[in-house]
C-alpha cells in the first residue's frame, strides 16, 4: 500500500528536513508527501527550504500554505505587515535571501534598513510559488491543513485566514468525522511533549517545534507511524 508522509513547520531547518526525508526513505515515485506549511522564518535557511519544497512539489508532493508564508507575501505587498513579519522570524528569512541586516535586534533599526522593502529576483520567484499554494487537501476520510478547521463552518466556505491561524477553537471544538492532520501549534502546547499529538476528537497535531529546540516530525499513513529528527 502506498505511504502518505506528512511533515509540517520546517521553519528554515533545511538540514533537519533532508535528514528526515532520508530517515523515512522517501521515494517520490511510490510515496505521497504532504507538507503542511511554515517552511520559512526563525530558522537558518528558509530560502533553501523553499527551493527544496518547490523541487519536491515538482516531483509529486503536495505543499500547503502556512501563516508564515502568508505573512511574507503580505509584507512584500503591504508595508503595514513588515513589522509583524520581522517580529515573527522574518529577519532570519530575509537574511537567507541576502538582505544585510547584521546582528541588530532593535526592530525600529531593522525597519529603517527595510524601507522600502523590495523583493529581489529570488524572492519574486518564491512569492509566486507561495501564491500558488493551496490551503488544505481533503481525502475521503482525512483533512490536511496548516492551522486547523473551523468547527461550525463547512471547509469549502471557511476564510483561508482561519485555516492557517486557528488554534484553541479548533483544538477544543472540532467534532467532525474526518481526521484532521495539522501543524501550526507545537505539540508540546497540546500534550506537554514534542511527539505527535493524537487528540481524542479526531485531530492529529504534528508540529514538533523543531525551531524551538524540539523535533521535526513525520506522520506516516496509513499505519500512523511516527518518525522524527531532533
């Protein structure tokens, strides 16, 4: 039976992604890889991760959008979002694309260096990729999404921002028949461990908080096997 491998919240940790793909012996010809977003921010090499995700999608992987990709896209189209993005790990992402921001931690100084924020050629290509990403994928018995689903709103009618940002309302209120596999919220916030979280209400949280000292998780289906790298 064909395997489905699900990974989320890589956050610029390119080496951990490559190690995990090797560990699970990912074969694009026979496995279905699903990536749940948040490829960028906070970690050391967001540009390399996005390059790899593009390559993986070209070979058959499904790549979804996370809230951090959404923040990046908005920051380059609306200066009001730059500060929010930088405060949430965008500085490291910009540096991976060649923007010279140094060791400065003062947000106002960083902002002065980014005014105006203009996309270089590599960023432009990656923004086009980000804009092409879907927000969820649904199968006969499962939903894959970055943040979660709204408990009371049909999936197809849900505001995309909800799908990439929702937390507690989904964690506590979901009662649907389909199992929802999601990232966005580090698993240690859900059950005190970075291991994959299996909720009693048909939700599975796979964000291992790898950029916060946790681990990068991979859920293997249909056997619900767990893999990870620290």
